[in-house]
């Protein structure tokens, strides 16, 4: 997880992001037996960027947030928390890969 260069808040949030996104990918996307999940953290100038890439079923969390808005505040709490606490969240599906980039 994050190195000694991360603040306590950054460490907690990055850990939570890895757990939530990783768990969602495995729970909902790993069903063919050929899936992969890659998580990369980059630290630069005091900021962290996390990139999560998988070859699971396409899932755009930003579309989910737009579709569900504030309905069911306890549904997908992890996704909601990421969107409320991260500086930026970007999703793309490229070459059959889900790529989620989170900036902190």
C-alpha cells in the first residue's frame, strides 16, 4: 500500500479505494475464469494517482453514479465515497479493458 510519503488520510482513502474497487471487480466481474485485475499507484509532487485496470464485464462507475444519484444512499457506498473524496475520477473502456483512474 502507500509508502511513508502518504499522509494518514491518503493512506486510509487509497486503501479503501483498492478494497472497494478490487472487491467489486472480483465479486461482479470475475465469472469466466480468464479475468485479470491490475492496480497501480503513482506518487508525484505529493499527489497520488491510482489506476485500476481489468478485463471484466464493462462497468462505468460514473454512469452508475449519474443514473442512481442520491437514490439508496447505502447502495454501492464505496463507489459513492470514492466520487465524494477523490480529486478526480475518470473511466474508460479501451481495448476491452475497464480503466479507472482516481486522483488524490
